[in-house]
C-alpha cells in the first residue's frame, strides 16, 4: 500500500487500498476483523479524495461521501 498522495493520484483514486482489503480478506478466510487496518486506510484515502474533489466526486474504490462519513463515524474515525 502506497502513501496517501500516491494512492489519491492512482487511477482510479484509492484503488491500491481497495485492493489491499481484497488481498487481506482472501488471505484471512474473509474474516473482516483481521483487515481493520486496511479498511481504515481505504477510508482515510476516500475521505481525503472527497475533501479534495468535493462530495459529488466519484471513484469506484470509495463509497459515496455520505456513506463514508457514516462508516467512519461508526468506526470512531474523525471525518473532518
């Protein structure tokens, strides 16, 4: 997984982090609890993507901005 700016610049944005989640899940028999760091990293990237491009921006690797904020709040991450 690259640095945040590299992952934001990727096409599509944040894709390396989404792939890291898939690889982790595959390696860990699809036990989501084993991949929390990768999920947090994707949400960090997606949050930065929406801060940079606005809530109406789209990338296949990220949930919609409103859903992302709900997910981050549920996980106890700061969204602002």
